[in-house]
């Protein structure tokens, strides 16, 4: 599975956006508007499924593939566990 970082700033329908994001694969909410997503989908597919929430100029969206071998950072122990195990508690 591939690992992506999804960052966003959304003005409306955030809960619907989060449901759509979670439907794409295994997720971990690591900061307020940032999620990790593990999925077999390609970047373009993820973007096309999430972009409609921003079609009216409603905020910003970034979908970035993450190379797990090149990550550095300071995150919660739950997030580190999720990254290490590749599973989710449905955060």
C-alpha cells in the first residue's frame, strides 16, 4: 500500500470531507487538518475523489505521496504506532 499525506483548509462540509477521505483507505489524523492515508489508489484518484469538496473555491487541498524511508518529525505516539504498524484505530 502507498502512504499519502492529505493536508487541507476547508470552509464548509468538513465532516463530509473526512468521511470521503476515510472511505479511501486506512487513515490517521496526525494534526488538526492533516491526515495520513494508506491506500492502493494513485494520487490522481485520491485527488479526484476529494477535489469536489473544494470546487467552489472552498479552501485548499494537498495530496502528497510520502516515502516512509525518508520521514522525520515529532508526532504523537499513536501516530508513530500507526505508521509503524500500518493499521488504524480509526482516528
